[in-house]
């Protein structure tokens, strides 16, 4: 799903604080802090909410042998603030 290191790296890519991530994910900031510390093991709901918030912001997760993150190529991503009827596909 998502590991703590990916969460920290994705926040770094977006320059998001833990509080900003919590707001975007609809979580309590304490849930984000606990997730990043790896204690206790979060439920699937918390991990999914964190991942979904990052994906909506343009982060792509690399889940191979070495988990990582990167920004989606600009051609594959439209920032939420830039969505309009003109760019509907």
C-alpha cells in the first residue's frame, strides 16, 4: 500500500507539513504522525486516505522492490485547481 518512508518523501516533494497532509486526507494530524513513526500499524483506511491525498496532488507511487515516489509527468496530471470543463476528457 504505502510505507512511512514514501509518506515522508511525498510530503517533501509537495512541501507539505504533516498538518497539511492530514487536512488533505481528512485525518487527524496525530494519525499522520503515528503513521510516519510506524507506530502503531495504521488501519487500511488511514493508509488509503494518505495515499489518495497524495495521488490527487500528482504523486505517483513506485511499489517495486524499492518503494519510492515521484511526481506524475506534467502531461499526465492536471492540478485540482486547474480542472475545468475545458480540460475534460
